[in-house]
């Protein structure tokens, strides 16, 4: 097989994995009201159906990225897509909200294994002059999954029930697993022979779980305690990683590399500000506006459809000019869209919602692939897995914090209750306040991304 064909097949397989993962994450948002009605799930618990997989994904991304560097990225990726198939099937047969949340957590493990490793594989296969284009195509496939998820998820939910979403996800996983097993060539283990830091992985996992879960139950006393415990644990993790011989996270990457530090910070802020948008809008369109799941999905498809068109263009653009500049412009468009969402109410016209989603999609498309290019091009080859895992961890933490902000607002304004008509005014207040907070975060993220600008050579020549 020629190098050119091998690269194309690798890009196809990783793109399929990205499509499947994001489809499953997003399609369930449209089904949440239906799931809540079937299981009698209150608003906060319903948020955990969306959040459980992301939280667990954030915990496993960094350790699995390091495992991939040591034992082979193909192995970790392949096991990840296989687990995705199994966990999707288990979600489809869940008989309670608790079991569904547990199986969604299992999906999070699979997402962490496959999602973080896929970018590292692409960065290993494609040279730096082609990297932005390849990452743009990969991210476009992710956005294609996001594009189809709201509409297809709504259609499946309305006509075949919410479980059909997970059966479809299991089928996608099975096809991807088969293609990867037979066609993915190479192992890409640049850190082969180095030891895996088990102690650091345990400290990291427990600390991150405590900190993020604690954040989602603020302002309660247990929430405050968990955030403090988690923060202390992360400080201990940093100290341990600085002294251990073979860390899961090379702290030097953060000490010496401005582009790596601030581009990852921008990733965290961006996803903290934007991920819960689809979650909130899905509930808003069905509860406040009274649309069916199918109609809500048709409206929500606007944003990721624009993202899918813009991402490859932005990726190619980031090969020619500083990717940090392109990503910062994307965050500026995202900030504008979030501010427009603040003015949503019961009488808001559909054209206003759709137009705001177009702007939001433009911003997300301009941000994601240039931001990823900036991160991956700032380190040398043997750190690709760690860099990919670090950025994916920032992304997943941002997603979890985004939903966490919404859960805090739900706790304050709605409490432990289902979102019934009597709570619609309180829900709308939550929506407005949530978008205000997200807009402020996104504005700050613009400056974090620009702070990462530096003159640097190719990743292969950059010691990180």
C-alpha cells in the first residue's frame, strides 16, 4: 500500500470514529425530554445523562494518551472503538436513568480512548505541511456528526423511540471497528519501552472527578469540599509529575511552551462557553417553543452544518497563517452568537434563532481545527499522544464545566423537579443567565488564544 493511500485510509477511519463519537454525544440532547418523561427524571439528573460520558472521558484521556505513546496508538484506538460499540448497545437496553447514566460513563471511556488517540495518529501520519488540512477534514467529520445528530436524533426519537439512537451508534461502532482492524496500518509508539505512571494516573483521575463533580453540585457544602479536595489533588499531581521519571504529563510542556499552554487554555474556555448551547437550545425549543423533537433537530442542524463547511477551510488557512489568529477570530464570532442567544424568549422568531446558529457555527468552525493545529504543532513527535490527550482533556473538562454551569443554574432556579409548564418561566431565566455567563467566558477566551502566539518551527524540531 502506498504512503498516499495509507494516509487517506487512516484519515477515513479516524474521521468515522470522530463522526460516531460526536453523533452519540449530540443526538441524545434532542432525546432528553423524551427520556425524562419515560423515566420520570428530574432536571438535574437529566443533565447527568448528557454529562456522565464527558466527565469520564476527561478522566481517562490523559492516561490513555500516554498508554498510546508507550504501547501503540492503533491498539488503544481499536479497543476504544470496540468499547464504543458495546457501550452504545448497553445504553440502548438501559431500564432506568441510573443505568443509562452508568452506560453513558462507559461510553466516556471509549470516547477517551478513541477520540484522543485519533488526533495523535493523524499527526503522526501527516507531515506538518499537510497537517492543518488533515485535521480540518477530521474535524469536519466531527461536525458532520454534529450536523446530522440533531435532525436524525429527532427523527429516530419521534418515530422509533430514543433507544434507536444508541442502536444506530452501536452499528456505527461496529463498522468502524471492522475497518480499523483490517486497514489501519502502523502502531506509532514513539515512547515504547518507557514506564507508565500508575500513581500519577490515579491521583489525576480521583482529583479531576472530585473537582468537576464538586463543581456541578455547587453551591452546596459537599460541592465546595470536593472542589477544594480536587484542587489540592491536582496540585499534588503536578508536583508528582515534575519528579517522576516517566510521567503521564510532561510538565515541561507547560513550563516552556507558550503556544501549548495558551492554546490548551483557549480550548478549555471555548468548550466551557459553548458545549451546553445545544443542550440548552434543545430543551428551549421543545419546552418553551413547543416544537417536536424532529423540528427542534431540524433547527439545531444549522450550527454544525455551517461548522462542517468552515472547518476544512479554516484548517487549510491555519497552514498558511498563524493558527492562533484564526482561532481567536472564531471565538469572537462565537461570543457574538452567545450574546444574541441572551435575548431568547417565548416569542422569538425562528429566523432569529437560525441566524444566531449560523454565526455560532461560523465561529466554531474557525476555532476548532486551527486551535488543534496550534497545539499539535507546538510539540515533538514523542509527545503527540500526550499533547492530543491533554487537549482532549481540556475539551472534555470544558464540556463538563459547561453542563455543570447549567446544572448549578437548574439547582438554583428549578431544584429537584421535572421541567413541567409551571417551571417554564424559571427555565427561561436559566437559559438567559446561562448564555450571559457563556458569552463572558468566550470573550475572555479570545485573549487566551491570542496570548499563545509565538514564532515556532515545525513540531519535529520543537522540543516542547
